[in-house]
C-alpha cells in the first residue's frame, strides 16, 4: 500500500480500479467466497453488464 496516497483526497483512475477488480475477481479468496455464497454469485452475474456508475 502506498501510504503517501492515504492522506490524499484524490481518487485513482477508473482504469486503476478496473485492474484492481480484475485481480480481486481472480483471487482464491474471491473464488472461496463465491462458492460459500451461491446467491452472491447469482447477484453478481445479474449485475454484470449493468452500468452502475455514470
């Protein structure tokens, strides 16, 4: 973690957050969470193509 940015009020770029999300979705922890909560997997699939941020 870059502690110099912790005190900054500036947000990272959208690309930065997309990359972080991709890393998270391919992590073993995410796979385990999805397998433990099948309703979560269904909800994620239902929202996959939604434009949630404008």
